[in-house]
């Protein structure tokens, strides 16, 4: 009987943790299920990579003081943090959503100017996804600047908003 009670308790505890994890991700202002599907298989990328809309990459970041940013990051990165740059071709619709696995700052630069984000959602209780930022951009090339990451790796998904 004790084994049955212990097994039942273990099952219920596991279910509670799973529900708590899902509830954490549900706290985002928009769904992050596509990122959850993309991040586990995200291919490795280095600073300077070309990003593709609808995909994710797993950046190996470099020391932020070794990165050449097109424009200074809007939030000055702390010493000892990491960063990267990447290019992306913005589709005709013009709006992109960038989701990051961990804390870092993201700037998108077009025509030599940092573009102000249109919307932001951040959640500390969603396993594997920390923030999602939307930008309204013009169709064509843009530069993505990542800075201030505390760890040397960061997954980034580039999607069109749902």
C-alpha cells in the first residue's frame, strides 16, 4: 500500500512540475510553441551568420569587446559579457519576432539606424526561452546585434509574428 501511495505522490508531483513549466511559458504575451519546437535542433552558428526567417540557430558568442557592432548597442553591455552579430533578410511583410533562450540585449539595425522594438515579452519561468521581441522593419537586409549575454551560447529564433 505504501508503494502505491508513494508512486501516486510521485506521479502527481511530476504532473504539477510539468503544469508549472507550461504555465510559465503561457505567461508570454504571445505563443512561443514554435520556438520550443525549433530550439532543440538549432544548428550551431558563429557571429556574422546569416539568419533565416522561420528557423533558429545556436550561437557561439564572443567576448562583447571583440564584436564590431554597426551602431553601439542601445544598452551598453557590461564587461565580461558576450555578443554576436548576424544578418537577416526581412520579408515584404516587414515584421519579425526574435526569441532568445537566455538573457541578452537585441538590437536590429536597418539603414544605419537601430530600430526601436514594437513589442516585448519576457518570462523568467519558461524553460529554454527567456524573451521575445518584435520589430517592424522595411523589407530588405538588416543586421541583428546581440550583446550583454552572461553565457557564451544563445539560441535565437527568427519568426514572423502569429
